[in-house]
């Protein structure tokens, strides 16, 4: 799996640290001040980027769908259209947020929920555009997005592997500056449905970086995703999980996000090499507690070392590494040796 160069500063995949997206989505409640607080929180938590969702309502939804009543505790209006209008920032507000993120010092982007929004984001010059799972079956949009030659991060919730292959084929026919995220679109996802090992299959099938967009509770699954090779990790961020809104429940607070990133970095550092070897940091413990070969009794030069004559102990000074036990027995002592004295090379022949 190669590396994808998103911008001069942002590279994903290969040996690069996992790219961690703080997904604000619509957790800003339609309030630009909350949105700014979330941008700041994402920066302070150490996220690689902060992400919103840009929608042109009449492009994404039919008229009838927008008129349908949205009668649930997470609704911001009588109809789904009212609800979404409340949550949708204007283009001017997007520019303001983009600028704010620049001031704060964190890359800013959004998912494009339709072609109009895609064009807007291209003009805004975001580093990459996210295509969410709502478009994983929207091949027209994927072809359009791929033809624009901008880096993409594409989520694959709500479809099966054959559709993911189609997505891969469509985009890679245009360019390879994209990543595929395994995703299950449920809020929250039951742990049994996360099917994280799909990541291994993605890694084996696709020659672009793969990652995980997690809608489950907590941080454990995201951490496991990184251990399984996710090079992008996306989680929702919220100021308060009890706020009104569909996604707050499966989001992380700024403190949890910070902890997640700290733990991701620990996991990355700890994955290391598959070659089992003794490492430098073990030397003090080897010196202190590793066992070596010592005399189990007092014997004189010329005597044979029978199995019961050699013991394995933590010794000072050390003898031969205890792994050499079989090479020592039935050898003849060259020197007189007292009980507990270490046995070293040259002490027997
Ligand atoms: C599939 C998809 O787009 N999912 C997004 C990303 O995870 C979500 O944030 C939805 O926008 C959100 O759950 C919609 O909630 P409501 O319908 O209450 O506005
Ligand atoms: C729907 C989105 O993401 P995902 O499918 O990864 O949850 C999104 O980013 O807007």
C-alpha cells in the first residue's frame, strides 16, 4: 500500500502516522461559535484535520423528502428540510470557518454531499474532499469527483465489497490520490457489526491507503483499526454527548479525542518490526534478572558435568546464557568450581 500525497504537508499511508480526522459533521448545532470551539478542540486534541459536511439541500434531497416530517428528538425543525436548513452553514460561513481553522492551525475540509457542494469545496481549496457513505452507491457523483483530480477520502458504509471495488475502479481510472475507509453507517454501530477485519481484506485488495470511519461508541474500536493497519481514522467530535443531534451519542468529547490520539500514537510506536529480537531497552532486565548457568554443586577440574551438576539461576557474576544448558552437560571441567559459581565458555571442554 503506497503513500498518497494530499498536499505538500499532508501524506497518508506508507510509513506516515495515521491521519486522524475530527468529524464535526453537524455536531455544531447550526451555531458557528460552537463550530469554532470544535475546530479549536480538534486542534488541541492533536487531530490531523477537522471536517464538516457541506450540502446543497436541493441537490442532495428531493423536494418531497425535504417536506417530510422529521418528528424525533434530534430534529431541529418540523420537516427534514427545516431540520437540515437549521444545520447547514452558508458558503460565507464556510469561508469564515476555513479562515478560522487556518488561524488555529489545523487543516479544514468537509464532505461534499452533492456535486454543487463538491465544486464549492474545490473552490475553497480544501486539502482533500471527503465523500461520505451516503454516496457510496452514487457512481455518477464518484465519476464526477474522480474527474476533478483532487485528493479524495471515500467512505464505504451501506454497500458491499463489489460496490467498493467499483468505487476503486472508477476513481483509480482517473488518479490514485485517494483512500478508502471501511465504515458501517449506524448511529451508534453495535460492536458486533463493526467487522473491523474488513480492513485486512481492503489492505489486500486495494493499492491505496485504507482507513476506518467509526460510528461506534468509545475509542477501543478505532484503536484496534489502527493496529490492523488503518492509515486514516475518522471519529465524530462533540462538545457534549447529551446535545440534541443524531451523531452526538457516537462522538468523542475533546478529552476523549485527545486520549484517542495519544493512544493511536502509542499503538503506532509499539507496532514496530515483525522480527523478534532482543532490544536495547531489555538490557537492564537481562543484566538484572536473566538466568544463566551456574554450578549446582562443588566439583573439581577433570570431573564431568552431569545434568544435576549444572543449575539455572539469576547469578552475580553471570554465567553463560541458560539457553546453552545442553551444550555444557557431559563436558569436562577445566577448573575447580564451587557451588553457585558461574559457568562460562572456557570452563569446560
Ligand atoms: C450517512 C451520513 O451522511 N452520515 C453522516 C456521517 O457520519 C452523519 O453525520 C449524518 O449526516 C447524520 O447522522 C444525519 O443525521 P440527521 O438525519 O439527524 O440530520
Ligand atoms: C457520511 C460521512 O462519513 P462516513 O460515511 O464516513 O460516516 C461524511 O463524512 O459525511
